[in-house]
C-alpha cells in the first residue's frame, strides 16, 4: 500500500470457541485437513508421473534412486547434501550444484544439517533418513513440511509443495560440543 491508502475489509465470525483447548483442537483439525489435501495432491502427482516413492512418517515421499553404501543418515547424524529444488511443475528455485537454477545466488557448497533435528525444512529432516552416504534420489515435500502458508517469497509461493533432487555427500557423527564451564561456586 501507499501512504494515505485505505484498506476496507469485512470479517465474518464463523465460531466462538470458549476455551484455549477448544481453539487449539479446532486449529489442529484445520491443519490436518490442509496436510491431507497436500498429501493427496502429491499422491496424485506421483501416480500421474508413475513415480514409485515411499511415504515416510506420513509426512513426505522419498524416491531412492541409488541407495549408496555408506552409513545411514540416521537421526542426529550430520548430513551433507548436494541438491536442486523444484516446484511440482518442474521450475527450479534453488541449487547448490548449478548456479543457473538459483533464484538467489550463493556458493555451490555442500549443504549440511542434522538429520531429524534441524537446519533444513522439516520434510527434508524426515526424508533424509531413508538415504545412506553416496545415495541419490528425490524428496516430495508438502508445503506444511516446507515453507507452509507464508512461502518464501519471491522464490517459493505460499502453500507450494516442493521436490528436491539430492545426492548425499556426507554422513557423520555430530561434532562433540566442548564442555562449558562448570556451575559457579558460591563465593
């Protein structure tokens, strides 16, 4: 909007929930509906394209094309991947293997994160557990397990389901954190 602009809206109250618990239950019900719709869309996409992908923890689909022969990318492992991300229509939005597929330029470095713990979108944290070091494949991630209703403009639209081609370069134990100072002793 511009300075001095006006915005007119109308709001319709659908329900008045009496407690926080009821409101949270209603919210969870709506999230479940959205997730089911996104999963159904991904299932249709996979069926139409005749892609044999495994559903992982009811949250993401994984197509392992080459399993690899190194250690599994289990929970808590430090995982390094090379990737290219697409929307379902096949339009690339990011890559650390090809600068022509980057909408926001960055170095072509291995992307590291902790399997099932953090550092990547939740769908990737789940899907990576099906791979070993050296493995290659594709992850199909519903938007709620990626960037959700807000998206990541201008690169990823709101509620956009994502596809990642990946190659697992590294799987290793997380580095040990140095022990911090002990508890302070009273003076």
